[in-house]
C-alpha cells in the first residue's frame, strides 16, 4: 500500500509508546511535525518530594509496591520489547522531523508551530488536557484533532482507566478509544473503540502494554477511515465513570499491586470463561458501523 499524502502532526508525551505512534504515523502518512511534551525539571528538594509520603501507611505501601511489583514490571518490559522494539532497539523519532519540545502543551508557541505545519489532522496521546489556543485550531484542520484514550469510552474517562476498571472487577470494560477532541475529558465523538485482548496468565502490566499496541493500530485505522470518508462519528451515549483526583482516584503504585492480586485470584480467567456473555453488555464502535 502506497503511503498516504495526508499531512499528520502528533502531540504526545515522551515515551516508548508515543515514539512508536510517531513512527507508525510516519510509515503510513506524511508526518509534518511533532510536539513533544516533557516534564519540567524538578524544582523541589528531595525532602519536599517525599512530603506526599508523610503518612506512614502510604510510605509503607510505596515501599512494599516497589518490591512486589518488580516481577510484574519485568513481564511488562519483556512484552514491550517484543511489541515495540525494532531490531532490538526502542523506537526513535524519524530523523528530519520538525519537533517542538514544551513543558506546557497549551502555550501559544504550540499553536503557532501547528499553524506553520498546516496539518490535515493532529493525533494526540499522553499530553495535558488540551485547551485554548490549541483547541481554537480545530475549525482550520480538515479532520480535526483526534485523541487516543487508553480506556473504553464512555464507560471510563480520565487517567489510569484500565487499571481502575480491573481494580473494580470489570475486565470487559478494559479497552481503548479513538475520539475527536472537544473541551471535555475524553468525551468527544467516538471514531473507533476496542476491548483489549487478554490471556489467562496476564497481569496488569502485560494488559497495559497490549492496550497501547492495540490502541496505536486503532488510531492508524481511524485516520485511514477519516481520510477515506468512511469513519464513524458516534456521540457518547452515557457519562460513565470519570477517574480523576477530583473524583477520588489518585494513582499510586500500590493500586497496581491490588489489581494484580485480584487478577491472580482469577479475575481475568473468569472473564475469559464467560466472555461472550460479559462482552454482550459492552458497546464498542467498529469501523463497519455508520
């Protein structure tokens, strides 16, 4: 298949999955530039950074999780190398691609850079929530701004969605969503969504790695369909759960340990044994839908 001439820009954080997304976009389309959001340098002292662990129980949980998660992290890293590395090396940004590095995705500098690139579509993953002036660009972009959300919208929106769905006992609601961006949080019209395939011996870390692999390919497929004029555009049919600090969900590594304990007690195996019934309660947006 010949590479498309569609002009694609990518807004993402720094990471293996995001570099893979950029590489896949460059393989399939005309990649015109990347905005890379990086964390600002740590300005606090070591003691200040430890302040969040001033409660003894939270500090104890952090220490236990650091030790107990090591085998899970190794399994996740092995699958990450298998799915995302090329010839033994992690993906790199394509040479010669214009790159803007910023610690604040919504600054005017980002909007000016994107205007100069004049993309037909902007792909987003792992950045801060987009606001003005970046959102103000949407009317001038042929196919708009499209986000890869590692959660199954509308059932889950926010951060660490698949982790919390596993913690709460809903493996059937572990998934990925490609949607148009609007001013809300993962609330725009859905283009495509999918559940994440699971294996009986999975843990959270392998499920998480696989979610990015499925999600990135789903995003590439969504862009193809947008270019061809065959992409669904489905309004979200319920509010679902919003996993954010303000709704009581504050991530800490201990939660991965809890999810893995629940999986070890049979959560995923029970789901796979009853998958047809459980999946029948879940609506996903497929490419064959109008």
